[in-house]
């Protein structure tokens, strides 16, 4: 399995960028780029991953999973949940991706569908969802309301709401 560092290097070369040019676009030093590519730094924060994908002109899914990344699933208020969709492919959380919850089960990357409102997630954002019916800890959860699926923040387990997924990570375009 290809490492994140080797994918960063491959995508950098594909974009015809040297380390210094990529570093300027991302807002880090060229030494940091070297550390990422060599694997000396294994965890890269959400904001840097989004900036890297943007600078390398690729999707976040391609950056994290490579060119064989599954198609991006769509989150809508009605219809099948992302992991129930025909083209759904679950993934395990890459070890270099810091999450709000320690998650070992399969998860899916998705984006809100056109004309949807999943506040605090906006159109064009990318989310990592962990399918679950269990409250884990304070955070955002995908639930079903009278209007369909919505994302709500819970500080404690809801008593009258069915949880469908926990929001593990959320990226917004730069």
C-alpha cells in the first residue's frame, strides 16, 4: 500500500512543482514538505491536508487514497445514506489523519448534495462519516429528523433521536 508521503511526492511531480513551490502554496517550509514525503512526519492536520490537495490540484480523496480513490459519495436529506449507495466503498481511517474520535471501524468520505443544507457542513465540503447508532462523545452526528437527514451537535446521548453516523472529520475548501 502506497504511503501518504510517496503520494505527496508523486502528486507534486505530476503537478510539476518543486518542494519550495509546493511549500509556498501550502504555507509551510520546504523542509516540512521533505519530512512529509519521507514519512518523518506522519500526521498532517486537516487544514494542511486541504491546502495540499488544493496546491496539488487533486481531490482530498486522491491525496489520502491515491488515484484508485473511490468515487465521492453524496450526502442528501432523503434517499440512501452514503454507505448504502451502490458505488459506496468504505475505507479504514488512514493512521496519519487526526480525528476527533478514535475510530477503528470502516468509514466513508462524502460531500453534501446540490441544494442541501447540512450546517455546519456546506456545499463543496468534504466529510468523513463513521456509520454508527451509538453516541460516542460530544460532537456532530448524522440523525434523521422530520425533514430528513441532518447533522446536529450533541453534548450527551440523545434520548429520542436515532443516530446514523458520527462526523469524524470535516474539510472546507480554502
